[in-house]
C-alpha cells in the first residue's frame, strides 16, 4: 500500500468521524420548519395577530362568516334561512368562530405578550391586551361561559379547559383594557413600528381611544 | 417545550408530524401540537391461501382469507382550539381487518379456432376499529369537520358522520312548529362507505384472429353521500320529482310531544328543507359496470410474412361504457365511483363532482 492510499484512508476515516455524527443527532428540540414561541419576531407576530383578528371579526374568511352572521340573522338584520333557530343553524356552524378565536387570535396574543414582556415592549403588550379584551368580549357575547383561565394550555396537557363565568370574563375584559391603557401610556424607547401596526400605524393615542371606546361599550353592555 | 423533531414514517410509509408550534405565521389558526410519546405502528397479518388447477389447467381456483391487525395506528386527533392547538398526532388504537378473496379462472370451450375463457373474482373485507383512546368519534378525513369519515370504537373504519335529524323512539322524524324536521345538536352516523363485497367478471372470446374481451364489475353495498343526486331531487330536476311542486303536503313525522304532524307545507318545502338534510343524501352505492370492452383482430402470420412486422393487432376499446347504481334514483344515472375528496383515505363523498368519463379508443400494435 503506497503512501497515497494511506493518506486517502486516513482522510476518509476523518470524514466519516466528523460528518456522520450530525445525522445521528435526532434530538432536535424545535421544529425547524416553523416559528416557535421563543424564536418568533415580536413585530411580525403583532402583524400576524392583527391580521388574524381582522379576518376573524370582519367575516372576511368564508369559514367563519356564517357563524358571525348568526347574530345579524337572529335579529333579522340578515335573512335567516329557516323560521326556527334549529332549522337555521347546524352543528358545526360556529366551529370556525371558536377555532380562529382561540387557536388563531388568542394564542398569538399569549405568545406576543410573553415575548414583548421579556423585552419590556409595553406598547406591544397594550395592543395585545386590547385585542385580547375585544376577542374575549365577542366570545362571551356569542357563547356565554367560555374557557379562559384554563385555556391555551395544550402544551401542558390541558386539552379540555373548563369554562369561566361570563360575568367574570366581562370583568377580566374590562381589567385588560385598563392595563392596556396604562401600558400604552408608558413612555418607552421602542414603540410600535408603523409597519407592523396594521390598524393605526403605530399611533398609541388611537389605540388608547379604541381601548376607552371598548370600555364604554362594555360598561353599557 | 421539549418536543422532539424526528422523522417518522407510518406503516404505509407516509411521513408523520410529531412536532409543531402554536405560532400562526399565516392566518390559518391551525396549530399542531407535537407528541413526543408517539410510538411506531405495528401491523401483523395472517393469511391462508389455497390454489389448485383441474382438468388439464382448464379450471383454476384460488382462495385466500386474511386477518390484519394494525396496532397503534398513527392518526391526527383534533383538539379543542381553546387549548391553543387544533391537532396532534396520536396512536389511535387498533384496527382489525378481515377479508376473503376468491378467484376462478376457466376455459369452458377451446378448439383450434375458437376459445372462450373467463376469470371471476370475488373479494370481501371488513375493517373494524377495535380500540380507540379518545371518547366518541375521531375525525379521520372528509370534506368538513361535521361531514366526513370517522373512527368510532366498534364501528367500521371510515364510518360516515354528518348532521342528523331528531327522531323519536320509533324512528319517526320530529318536526318543529313550522312542520319541518328538527336537527340534532350533535352529528351522528349517516352511513358506512365500505362495500360488502366486490366482484369482477372478465370474459375473453376469440375466434381465429378476432378477440372480444369484456370486464364487468359489481360492487355490493356501501353508502355514498351524493350531493349530486340530492340536489337534483330536492330542486325537482330529477324525473322522479316531475310533479307539481306547489301542492300541499304534511311531512311524515311527529311533534316532540308524540302527536302526529299536522302542519301543512308545500311539496317544494318538503323536498328542499326536509329531504335536503344530510342524512337523506346518503344512498346505497351498489352498482354494476361494464368496465371495459374491446374487440381486436390479429393479422395472420401468412400476411405478415411479406411485411416487416412480426405481429400486427388492431383493436377498438371502450372504457366505462355503461354503469348502473341500482339504488340511486333511475333518472339520475349517477356513478358512485366518483370521490370529491380526491386522493386519500376519505371515501363515500360526492359534493357535486363531475361524472366519470367514457373512453373510446382504437389502437394498433405492431
């Protein structure tokens, strides 16, 4: 065996030793194909939350339009297909309203609040709280008692959260608005970026106005 | 979250998602929860076969019975979105499949010029969900979350569920104060899409260079949700409903208190509102079909000797020329072999899918 072959064998062995280990490491703890709560960008998450929320509440999405129109149907602002409630609505009509509220909007709000509080981004937290309060109020308006305190904890194995009392939830929604106003009034260096805030282009005064409007609407509810 | 990302394959070789995230990078609101406790599927199969040939190979017979037990099947379970996640992969219990296959091939008559042979196949199987770790029904696939194929313990795999009307103890529909049927709050079983048995009959008759082949298929049983048939019926566009739709009638049924229904509605309302309910869209999908017929002619060698070809056959072929779903309304001529869900495990749903095509062809083979 000449020296050239020996060198080749040594190099090849080194190659195997160095490069084969990576493929046997199967304990990758994060899904490389999607953003995780730890790795998400706070501005983009805010962006996604607002987008989710607007689609959810504005019936832009075909899936939940039917569920959201239900309110207008029942009071005959829209045509209700069938004279009786039982005929007009079918099991599953409200599934998407429910799904997009929790696994669309509220889970994003939860992740956004966690991320923002790690970096003291109080304005982000404030906006998240306004959206959370509005979503929660709407859910109570539709369904009465809904899960909140035990909700959104699927990662700890809580798959069937118990519902909270609806009056209690209205109070929580009011509290969230109060906290949101306080957070939005705090003077901080990094505020909302005008790009990631799709509603008011980073104008916290307008967010505070919205929070106060929602408060008055809740109080008169 | 400590969820491990691993590459998984189920027993059919399809990749399985074991990891996930609850961050919505789009607006789908669909969040997959990783399941680090997932274990591999295990399939064990027992098969007994029998084969013999008689009368100088003029009669052949094959039969096999099998039992396939799939344990820890990996399926997606839907979660209550209020948990923050909508779906996770679980080891969803056991599936037991029992089946039988029988094949007969025979040459009833053969001489120098003429030959008739046929093949007759029969197969039947039954898949039952024998264990399911979740309460109630597990959504498997299908068009909507309230209309699709489900796994229910003790029931056939892919059982169809959808909206069902309220009925009293004797099975009479319950009507509301408007004379129309009332829906139940929860979805219920509407059918079993798996056929009881299938059969295929292939015939070949040849005389000198001519050969006539045909294949007949028969499917017995199995349910089909057909929006096509129902849409034509409830709108009065089918031959069966070509009557005056403004005549009054009283829908068969009872009130919630047990008194017989006495609310008059129009025939149009009865068809549109009552018979338009999901459970009335399900038909028995028994069907017979002429799958293929072909007539071919092979030129004899004496002629081909003068040409460069060693073999020359010309044939006319027709595919799917005739079918009849016997338990569908006659005027609709519906083909239950359509599937709106495309490729996948879902079965038994037609949501106004285009019909199957007939195909004619001529081929020349040298």
